[in-house]
């Protein structure tokens, strides 16, 4: 079940562009396939982006990211505007990107994920994900209203 704060709810309600052109839909599918292909396991982490941090050293991971969940959420950040090469992405396009990425993750991996969609102060849409295990917690806190940006997440 997708959970969101009131800022995200407002953002989605304000978007009048509910019909997404097929060209953009095709572009989303193509780009997400490319992004999911580059995901690799590294020392117990599932990572999509290149990194220079030594993930084998848990002290370094903890000092930079707090824990494994923080490392995955940070290293698996995708700025949707850049990937789609669209400066101003509507919330409906961002939501379609979110759903497509989630579907492709679920189809490729037999593990539990938390995916996060947010919009920063520069009106860029950010997609992140991290794995969820029985002994891990979610990267976001339960009170989504404390965030000063539009945010939603789904655990699947």
C-alpha cells in the first residue's frame, strides 16, 4: 500500500496532466529497464549506481549513511528529470516512473523492497529504493508529515 504525506497528496491532485503520452510511457519503460539492468549485488548490498565508498567496512558505512538501509537508499537514488531528460516532470509522469521501476524490481528480484518517490526544492523528482529484511527498518520515518518535501513510499 502506498503511503504519502499531505504535500505529495496535494502535488498529485494539482497535476492536470493525467494522460501520459505514449512516447513518454515508452521512454519510461526503456530507461527503467536500463536502470534495473545495472543493479548489482555488492557485499550484501543491492546497488544501482556507481560508488567509491568501501561498503565492506561497516564503520565507514555507518558513519556516512547510518546503516545498510541508509546506504542502499542513498546509493540507489535516481533523479527522474535527468534520466528522462525532461526539465519539468509532471507528478503523473513521476508516479508512472515509480510504478514501472517497482514492477521491474519485483519481477527481477525475489526480495522485499521499499521504494520512495519525493520532490526536492528544485522541483526534481527523486526515486530511491532499498531492500527490506526482517531485521531492518524503513529508511523513512513513519511520520511522513515531518518531511518538508512531497514524499510517498511503497513496500512490496
